[in-house]
C-alpha cells in the first residue's frame, strides 16, 4: 500500500471528457487523461485490500463482479503511486493481453467490487489501466518478443476478435506457430466493426496487429472459413489444432420489421460497421468529412428509433447524434432500473442501477431529454408507398411468470425514418458451426466438454462468444487465454502456461 491514507485524502477523479457540443462534431475519442501527479493520487486511493474483490470475478446474485482476468490491481496501483510505471505495466501485462482495449471499452467489473465503493467512490482502475498501457507504448516498454524456441506445432485460429487474438497471442508466445483467419478485411471482430471509433480508435487495433505480426503471428484477412468444404478440409489436414473463435453474431430479429424486407430497417452492427468503414483510414474524422466520403447509412435530419437498451444501443445513439439525427428514441422492454442500490443488491454485487452512458448524456444535451423508453416494445410499423418505414407503433409491456404481455390501451405512434435493431445476438452463425459439423446448445453456442474448450474426439477447440454466448470483451480475452492453455496441454501433453 503506497500511501496508507490515500483513500482518505483524495476523492475519485475520472479522465476528463470533451464537452458534448464539441465532441459530437467528430468521431474522435473524447476522453482526455489526467496529468501524472493526478494519476498517482488516484492510484494511491487503492487500499491494497487483504482480500482484493476487484480481481476476484465472483458470481454474486447471478452476475459477475470483479475482473475475469484476475488483474493484479493493487500491485500495479501501488507501483503507479511510486512512479514505477515500467514495473506497474509488467504486473498488468502478466494477466492482460490487451489493456489498450479493455482500458477503453470494459464496463469495469473490477471497480464495481472495489472496497472503496462500499461506502464511497471506487478507485479509477479502468483509467489507471489505460494510463499504464499507453505510457508503456509511448515509453517503449512494449516491444516485439519472439519465442526463442518453436515447438513446430501449427495452430489455426478462426476469428480475429478479442478471444481469437488472445488465444493466438498466448500460443505464439508459448512457441507454437499460429495463423489467424478473419473473414473481414481487418482484424478485431466487434472491436473493429461494432464498437464506434469514438470509443476505440481503430489505429489502436492496427497497432496491436503490427506488434503481433512482428512477434510471428500470421493473419489472413478476407478469409471466410466455412463457406467452402475444401477450406475446412485443408485446415484440418494442415494444422495440429483448430480454435474456433467466430463470435455470436447471429442477431436477434424483430418480428415487426425485418432488415432487407423493409427499407430503413437495419441491424445495429451492420449500421455501425458501415460507419466505421467509411471512417477507415480517414485523416479527417469530422462529420462533414464523413458525409463527403459517403458509403454509410446517414441519419442526418432523420427520426431514428433504436430497439435495445444495451451498449450497442447506446453506441447507435452516439453515432446518429454525430450524423445530425432529427430525433432519437431508444426502446427497452425491461423496467427502468433504480438510480441507487437497493438492499437486495448490496456491494460488492454488480450494481443493477441506471447507467447514463455517453450516448444518453449527448442525447439529453442535444434533445433535452433522455431518449430511453422502458417497458415498451414495437407492435407494428407503417411504410410509405415505396416500402420505406415512416412510423412505428409501440405498446407498453409487462413481465409475469416469465411471459411478455402487452398492456391494452397503451399504444403510441412514433415517427421513424430509420429503425435500428440492437436487441442482442442469439448465438454463432449457422454456417460456421455446420462447416465443422458441430453441435450447439439451446443458447446457440458450441457444445464442448463441461468446463472445457475442447470438442471431444477432435482437434477442435472453441472460445469467446462462440463458446460462452454474447458477452464482454474482457470475458472474450479471458476465454481465449484459458482456451490457449488447454490447446497447449493437448499438443504437448503438459502445459506451463
């Protein structure tokens, strides 16, 4: 514990945000870091608890609290306070492959379990993590590390999202020969085409790719494995193990309107992907520059309705505001959460409370109100003569005995020029599983041995959302690391990972 009284002397101080009126004019990241002295003060608030819940990943009340990667948070907070940034990063990197990703997009399960949060504000673990990794890159602490000895074992990783990247990274450092196959033109999965640029600048992903390539990982992009039987057959012949990290990108449909059949209706990830691709490699990421370039779904002057109240729905809100949407309404079936913890949701459980994210904050500033409507669903839509959506009919709903019931007499009509479906995913895409003749669970994910990533009787493994179901980036990385260890033991007969 670097400073015994740090948690008493200093209050929590987050990284600063660019004001709403300025940040919505561009798709650039909008968080600005604290200076080094302020960062040391924030790190000194860590109490170095004897039992650090922040790194526990405990399942309490049906939800996980604490870091799934079991990051050694008190250790590197202590080193930050002492000014030993190199040592601090070494402790962080011991458990975390890509803190530059989680330091930007993770909802910080660690902070929700922080002891300081029991009676006050938790330590800024999320911001401290980002400070460490960016300082490490700036100061040259991060350099390519190539294995001195190669095992000769060849491993194919299908999918370059966070789980695939973590699997590849660990197995490569172990000394195996790793090739990663990605169907998109860039690696990253939803990190690249799903999370907007203002949350995660895509240069950060490209920087990591360059590092991994320098360390020996081979990437094959625009390689959609599973579309051809010959591709699968050749993989199974050429590689000693094949790890499937294809994600869970089968979107949950909306009964009232189906993308492709009704104009103006899109799945949220498709909408965000087109926006990101339009921004790709652009030096000018202002809204005006994006519009001149084209190639995306423009919400300028449009009434936008978003179905889904999760992170993706929030990202859609922030994106359409930057495009100049006339109005934004976000529809959520679940009840509005309480603003504060209740006795049935005590610390250190995950706080089931109302979260006002950057998109909601921007909508409140631009439109004068929170865009979210709770306990509501879409009952039907109306189109114009050309088949383009022009309005949606909503209705209030209640949940009783696990069933969704519409409340009669609560119907309302909303203007709608663009309808974005951000209702989550229901498992891996069929062709990816069918190509390898794999069984799926009721959740639509790959069936493996209990507590295992190995598909019995084969050289196949699976990790990430394809194995776990739709989840967080930090869980995908944790899955990739655990899977890599199991692959290593399968190939070598033992593992020291």
